[in-house]
C-alpha cells in the first residue's frame, strides 16, 4: 500500500502540466537552487504550479521517497520528474527544456 502523501503527490503532478517543488515561493525563493529554476522557467514563459516544501514536512520527505531524489527543487512535467537545478540549467542552455515543453504541449503563462 502506498503512503497517503504519495497519493497527494500523484494528484498534484497530474493536476498541472508543469509542477515545481521548491523551497519558498516564486516571488520569495528561500534557496538559490530554487531561485535559479524559477528564473529559468520564467525565461521559457511556461505556466507552472509551485509548492513550497518548507511548509510541509510530509511532502518534503514524501517527495524524496516518491522519486528517489534527495534534493529540491524538483521539476515535474506531465507527471514525470525531469530533474533538479543542475539538470534544468543544462536543459535550458541546450534548448532541450523549451523543446520538451513544446513536445508536451505545455501552456504559456
Ligand atoms: N544539485 C542539486 C542542488 C539542490 C540541493 O542541493 N538542494 C539541497 C539544499 S537546498 C536540498 O534540497 N537538500 C534536501 C533538503 O533540504 O531537504 C540540484 O541540481 O538541484
């Protein structure tokens, strides 16, 4: 049986095309890595939903277990984890992030 927090995560990542789990909020990021991904997403113009994992310790630990990914930010596109700050930065620089958003039909903000 999966944990209740896993069900919540599944609902959240199914609820929006692009979901960012971060420390703080897009307006007030509480970590440089989260701030960088917010900035890069802003550059792409993609519409996204964010969740502040600092407000919810169940979610913070649950996400680490759910995706076997130990850090934040975590960016999900169409329900799949794409990566954290390093991967998103590389994908932005190479153009892969814009390509992924286009392929997945992600709406613009
Ligand atoms: N290399 C990571 C950097 C992110 C990172 O190291 N995050 C740390 C510090 S903000 C973290 O989330 N640690 C786990 C925690 O705070 O629960 C990435 O590409 O996203």
